[in-house]
C-alpha cells in the first residue's frame, strides 16, 4: 500500500489486490462510495488514522511526523 497527494490536494490510496491481480486506486473521499468492496472499506477505515498520519505516504511532501 502507498498513499500520495493528488494535484487537487486529496490523498490517493493505492492498495494491491492479490486475489484479482490488480491495484485499487481511490481517494479518501471515495471510501464511503459504493465502488469499493465492503471488506476493503472496513480495512481502510480501520487504518485511516495511520493513513492520515502519513504512514504510507510517498511523494514530494511527507506528512508523517
């Protein structure tokens, strides 16, 4: 998993789906939508504080303290 900032200032999450052999890409704003599987939404909501803290943030600006 990794996160990065989009040009609009949102945080984009990239997470590997090993069963489907692909990568889910979505912003924090899209978590509550109906496009993501419920199990993925539950997982992301469980680690959301770490995501917002910048634990997996890669890019020009690092949020983590």
